[in-house]
């Protein structure tokens, strides 16, 4: 029986250790580190390089072409196991053109289908001819009406497990590949990818190359009417023509951010660092695609007040892209480290006070979220078996993760902690790592070296338990004192008067966000605030969203019309979720929420739709 024979071969191979585990990824044979969100068995056959040759058909809303996989075979007769979801595969062949048998497994609602390729002996490369489904979860095809110009737009979102909806591959963050691509797109549309841009033309196609091994979730494409503005020799901003100049002004500090990060954590290893602004339906704030961060235009506030998001995506060039979580259980290694680095960059570029404000805001957000979150989900090392890894995207991996690193910094001092972080990145560069490996490294380099400094830190409590540990460092900002006083006075007096006395006209964005963080005002107070500060017309999406949240909850009439416009134009899940939640709790609740959602839903990305369908208990017909 062939299953038995390759299982036996694998066992023999491991026992005799004549098949050395590839040094750039974790073994997936042990349960603790197995990626439950992938069908891949990289210890048997591992994909090393992916070559794409794809045409993007905007009329049919599909990508079609070929994907060639170069393989490393560790177990002789083992088949190649890939992930796919909704792909229409027409043939799999060897380079010589011979057909290779394959079978697509029954789809699982969370992780899609397995694709088993029965490799003939000595074959180390296969070519897959395929087409994506029009509803591929990673791809959003936008009509001109959903963009800032007269042309359509397409973008992909791979993280966490959506790359398999447009490329058949081993879609696990423990499997790193180099890749290249040739892309054809309609005339007038420029494709960009998360790689080195090798140029091209409409007739020849556009080519891209990523010579450094990356996890599959970092393979990304966007295609639209795009223009570039240089910020420095290695940094540029890309966007649709009507947005690009505004975007370049907002990000004029980009080069300083990259330089800060290099000074703190070692060289930037990806060549260029560009930011691409997508249309407003992008479901996230940002996505750290290598060489080319994808960003929401909602951070273009005109005053650089929301650029911490760029610091965050840039920081992923170290934590996440260089050193990657091996499974989605270890997601906090990506995001907690990145939030910590983001805060350090913000301090370096904009000063300590700005950093303290950002930390205080995020810690308050974490506290609020923890109050309504199931206990098991409050762990950094979360168990996501049987679930969609997207469910792990809460404040816990982000802000509790960063708090742990600040706790360690406090215990060992900044100089030693920075040295530790630098070693972590240098010694794990281009590798995928587990929580256990982090703990071992931390123990070897800091904890066991200075028992006195580490005595009070209980890592089991921090990493494997719910809640926020009692020794979590607090952060406060002097600039928030006046805000808190004004807030208490406004609530007590049910009036906006204390804001005028506090000179709130001079407040920065973070101070307003602190003021609006707990949206429990009455409608009269809100009316007074709106009259004095015009928050209903704020061009700052972060403030506007917090304001609308407060407005809906207070049944403040003007908030409803503005919310509707906002929900019809913005697709960022971070804003959609609280606003629909607030609507659900308002007097005309579900009815009002659904009447907006039914119209807005076709404009949202699949990632946001999944969250909102569940929230609104919406079942599409
Ligand atoms: N990598 C994440 C986005 C992500 C996480 C997408 C998990 C899919 C699954 C990105 O770096 C991120 O964290 N974005 C945040 C912004 C950040 C400033 C906290 C976002 O989009 O809100
Ligand atoms: Zn992130």
C-alpha cells in the first residue's frame, strides 16, 4: 500500500537522519509545531521556488495561466501535498509535458482543499495550468466607481490563508519560497507585486522576482492606474493619480523611518521600501507585503497623525517577513514584536510623548477588548485548530504581545534588550519560528544570564494564560491629563463647555482619540461638541469613526446619515465592525444596519464580508 510505504519511508528517513531537515523551516512532524491550517507535508516534499505566468482578465474577473513549482523531495515515493481553494485546475504536467496524476480533496470551509500530486520518480518540478474562481477570497476586483479614477483595480490579500485561492502552493508560513512572475494585464493598468519590479510592457507582460525566501502569504499583486512618487533613492509612494501627491506628502518621513529601524534593529534587507495606497475598500489598515506595503487611504489625514501604521508595516520587514511565525498559533511573534518595533520607531522619529500616547491608546483598547473576549482567546499562544486563523486577529497578539516585550525591556534595560532583539533577527533571518523557539532563545540569551532581572517574570502567565498579567507595564502621557479632566467634566455637566476651557482646538489626533475612547456621551453633549469642533466633518477617519460610534450609541441623529456614507465608501474592517455593532444596538438596530449592509456588502472585500456576515447574522441568498 503506497500510503504505508511513504509513511514508513519517512520514519526510516527520520530515524537514520539521512534526510536532514531543511534549515530554513521548522519540522512539521511534531504536533506542537504542526500547521493545522495547511495540507502541506513539507518534510516529505517541499516547494522551493514558485514561477507564475498569469493573465489577469478583468472582464471575467479571473486570473489564468500557469504556476511552476520547483521541488525538493525528501521522501522517495511521497506525493506532493499542496493547498488550494476554488482553483480550476486543467492539467498538471512535468517540464517535459507529460501528464502527472493528481487529486483535489473535499473542501473544508476554513482551509479549502488539499491537492495531492502523485509525482513520478525523479521529477523535481511540476507545472499547474489553472484559473482562479471569480469569487477567489484573496482577490478583490473593483469597478471604476470603487476607485479614485476612471479605471478598474485589482488587489490581492494573502494573509493568513488566502494565497491558496489564487495560487496552488504549500500555503503555510513554515514553508518559504523564492518566486518570480510574469503578469499580463489590460492596457493602461500597471501590475505591481511584492518583489523586485523587473519592468515590462503591455505586450510582453510585466516581470517580478523575489530572490529571498518568503512565506506564501507575502506573495501579493495589485493592478490599476498607478503612479509613483519618489521619497528617497530607495523609497517611493504609489497610488492612483488623484491620490499620489497627497500620499507622498503624508509619507515624507518614510526614509527617516527606515533609517531609524536600521539603526535600532539591523540592516533593511529587502532593497526598496515602497508603499502602495489601495482604494478604500482594502479591508486592513496595512499589509506588510515585502518591498511594497499595501495601505488603506484612510490614513491620509493631511497631518501625518496616522503614519504609525506605516511604521508598523515597515517594522514587519524585520518581525514577520525576515523572521516569520511558523504557524498561525505563533501570530503574536509577528504582531507583538511589530507593535513594539513600531512604538520604538515612533519614539525615534516623533519623540517620546507621541510614543507614550500611542501605547496608552492601544493598552486601553486591549483592556476593553479583553472584557468581552472568551478566555481561551486571551492567550498569546492561542489554539486555532478547527478555526479560521483570522479569528486570532485581536488586540491580544498585538498589544499584549508588545506589552510583554516592553516588560522585558524594562527588566533588562534597553541596551541589553536591543542587543537581544538584534540577535533574534540576525540569527533567525529568513526562517520561520515557533513560540517554543522564542522561549528557548529568550531563556538562553537573557533569562538564564540574569536570574535577578528575570525573577519576577512568569512566561507561562504571559504566553499561555488569559488576561493581562499584573506586571504589565502601564503607559501614560502627560498630554492625556487635560483630556481626562475635560472628559470627566463634559460627562458631569452634560455639556461641551469644558472642552472650550481646555483649549481642545489645539488637541492632536491622539488626544481626541483618548477623549472619544469610551463612547458614553448623551446626544446634547455631542451636539455641543459638534457645533464647536465639527467632528462630523472630520477628515481624519480614525477620529470620525470614534465620533460616529459615540454618535450612534447616543442616538445623535446626524451620526446616522454620516455613518451610512462612511460605511458605503470605506471597507476597512477595523471601522466597519464597531460601527455595525453600534448600529445593531441602536433603536432601529438590526433593520437599519441591514439596510446599509445589503447595499454596501458587494463593495467589501471577502475578509470583511466574512466578519460582518457573522456579526449581522446575514445569510446571502
Ligand atoms: N499583517 C497585518 C494584517 C493582517 C493580519 C492581515 C492578519 C491578515 C491577517 C498588518 O501588519 C496589520 O497588523 N495591520 C493593522 C494595522 C496596524 C497598525 C495594527 C490593520 O490593518 O489594522
Ligand atoms: Zn502587523
